C-alpha cells in the first residue's frame, strides 16, 4: 500500500516512531493530505513508499484510522 510517513515522539520524547498514513491526492505547498482526517496532514512529507499492511519493523506502525479507511475502501 502506498503510504506517507509521519515521525512522532512517544514515551515522553524518548522514542521516535514512524506512523504510516494513506495519502490523499498530491503534495500541495509542502502539505500531504491524509485519509484519516479532513483537516490534518503531513507537513514537509518524505517520499511516498510501498508499505505492507502488516508491519513487522520496530518503531513503525500504521495509523489505525487510515487502516480503517483502507479496509472499508473509502477515500
């Protein structure tokens, strides 16, 4: 599945985690819209990548709301 990464800090800033989102449309003015939100997105996104829906990489996960959108076939 084509995805765009968001890097977030967890555990009080000690751990950096990559959260994968389903992108919507193209990057506009350095902003990538994402399927899980009509208003949120990723600023200065890294290039899109093909990411398996079942991830077994440490410190990486799919956005649960984007997975719901993917499984329900919306957006």
